[in-house]
C-alpha cells in the first residue's frame, strides 16, 4: 500500500457527505475536510506516522484510546476539546473510520445537513 492511499480513502469517505469540501489547513499541505468552512476531519502526521483526527462524542475519546491505544490517540491541540486521533499506518477498520467521520460531521454541520445523512454511515470506498 502506498503511503497516501489511506488519505485517499479518508477523502472518499469525507467528501461523500453533503457539502463537504477538502481544503488545506493554514499554510500546511495537510488536508482538512470541512462543511461550510468548519473542520470535521483532518489529516495528521505525528512522529512520522500517518493519522487523521475528528471530533468525537462525549466520552468516546477516553473509551477508544483506553481500549486500543495502538489504534487511537489523543491529538495535540484539539484533544482537550474531545477530538480523537486514528492511526492510518496499520490495518484500518474503514467501517469504523466512516462511523467516526460521520459522527464528527453530524456534530459540526448545520442541523439541516446533518439530518440529510440520516443514521447511515458515510459512503465507504
């Protein structure tokens, strides 16, 4: 698998959501996925490892990181706000990634757009 393949899969999941866009974050080349210019998921590289971060429901960060710290982490800067980090440099559960991204989108998107996706996960690659 090429190093950027997981980011392409993440982009497919994110961009399947209503009005989702991809835009670089600040002056970086890091991909940030947004709805109406609010970030709901972002590519992340930490200590040379490929990952992404997204907003998580209350308590999810503690549960996920506590249950599987090899797969999840508390991201720098946004971690204290409840965001979760997911490593993408190992066998990835893309169904779980789609669920996490969809939950994040629902928390960030305007209510009308969040309601448009119902209860199903985002499109999976």
